């Protein structure tokens, strides 16, 4: 059983650019969630996808968008990057979207916006 | 009302000692309380979790104590080891989805 993998591990972008981060969920996991972790802070919920449909969204603007594919892979897209978007972006998969279904996190993508 | 407040921000414990990290919440709809451990360069990993129908849950050296009336819960690490040195996050969720609200983290250093 493979875990959650994310790519790339590190990324440097310029303000105003667009970025796509990728995640491969654990096999059989129907739900993927994305979190943003600023330095020295706890992860903050961006959104969740369940069976390829957005299933919940945190307090993030529309320039943060996502996709989930049938092969357990997913993407986080961020348009018009801002300096404050610099953070560790974590993907987490779970068997179900139900409360209490454990989240399995990847090691994240470290995004730096200059 | 959505916040989970965590303390202390950092903690230094001697090897063999007990590490205690505390969290408090406001939202009474929360009904699932996990603790995550994060090492540098890694994603958070689930350590232990509790539901409010029990006041304590123990797994090996890790124990969660839960006080529903005070809306507080804590993680106790018994016989702390240098390998336990990491950042610990409490979290909470409630309702239909497993969206987690995380605390701000506690950086634990266990000195040999």
C-alpha cells in the first residue's frame, strides 16, 4: 500500500504567476483534502474533494481551485500568486469524507513566492 | 468559535519525563479530536484520536485526556524519548465531513 505522494517537493514562483501542485492519494481513498501550512502555524483547510466533486471549502479565495481525477490523483491550482501564498501545501487522503475518517498526509510541497 | 487553542508553544522535557500539551475549543459541535505529530520536512502523521464519549484513551506511551464540560483535551507522552522531539498539533472536527481545524502546534524537544 503506497502512501500519499506530492510533487514537486519545492517550488519557487514569482508574484502574479500561476502554479499547479499535484498529489497522488492512497489507493482506494475517495476523498482528498488540501491544507495550507504557513511557517510556524497549523495546517489550514483549503478544500476537499469527494469522488471528483468539491465537498467543502475553507476561507480561501476563488483563485485557489482544485481537481480530483478517477485514478486517485488530484491537483491544487493557484492563480495570481501573492507573497502570502508562500507556505507548505499539504494533500491528505481519506477512505471516506465522513467525520472521523482519518486523514493521511503527504509530505507537502514547499511553495515560495518572490 | 471555530478556533482550537493550543499551549504551550514550545516545551522542553528531559528524557524519561512526561510531556503534556493542552488544547481548548469553543465549538460544541466538534466531536472528533485527533493529535498529529510532524517531523521537519514531513507531513503530519496521526498519533491518536478520541471521541467525546470517553474521558481518556491510551495507546502505548500516548494518552489523550478529554474534559467535555471544560471543552479541553490534552496529550500526555509518558517516558518521553529524544525520538519524540517533533511538533505536535491538536485538531478537531464535527458535522458531516472530516475537515480538521488545527491548533497552532507545540514544538517538543526531549533532551537526552
